[in-house]
C-alpha cells in the first residue's frame, strides 16, 4: 500500500488559514509552517499545486490558486479515504484507552499513592525482606500483596544504585572469601 501524505488531516485547517492571509503569494516557508511539514514536503506540495520560481529563487504560488488546488486535493478520493481511515483509527484508539483505563487495578488508595511511588530501599514496608540472595514478601490478601510488590518495584526505580550495591557487595564478599 503506498504511503499517504501525513499532512492530509491538516488540509482543512491549512486552507482556512491560507484563505485569511493578507498576501497575494505563498512561498515554501509559509506553506511549511501552515501545514506543519518539512521543507521538502512543502516544496513538493507547492510544485503539485502549480507553483513557479519567484524572486530570489524561491518557489511561490498565487494564494487563490494554492487554496483551490489544496481544496481539490482535500476532496480527492485518496485524501477522503485517508481521513476516514485516520478517523476510524482515532476512534478505535479512544475505545482502547477507555477499555485499558477500566481494566486498571488500584494498588493503593489515592491518599497513599505518593507514599508508594516514593518508596526507597531503606524504607521497604514491613513484611518485605530483601537479602543479597532472596526477596521475601509476607502478605495478607491481594491488596496487601499488590501494595508490597509495588513498593519493591518503586524502590528499584528510585534506589536502583543502592540496591545493586547491596547485592553486589554481598556477592563480592562471597567471591573473595577467606
């Protein structure tokens, strides 16, 4: 399937902006900013819309002609299909995000969430024991398990270096024993 221009979804807004500009000619830089595309893409769009070399070796197009050409491009079946595809994709992604949010499991009440995400190695909760060779989590029920397991995960994120040094120091002592 050939690639579709990424700017198709911006054509409607770009046309409205270009219609309101108080200039007779549109150059590559203006079109680049209005469409939010690269220099090369703006140059290609201008060429496709009938632009000609202007002063200072720039590519320019009369504003009314450019607006008409972009309107035709916007009504082109390829553009319409791409806009429909993009709209369906956005709808599906919105549905997936909603479904994912509904599936999220609350590990701790919101009032204790900051405490959990701020867990450090030296502050692991009661019932969590980390030795250089073993991690033990004593828990009572699913919620308690999730909270303590989460604390370990966040301690790793917040204090990875300290945990690594703790484990590696013990391994180093074992390897360099008596």
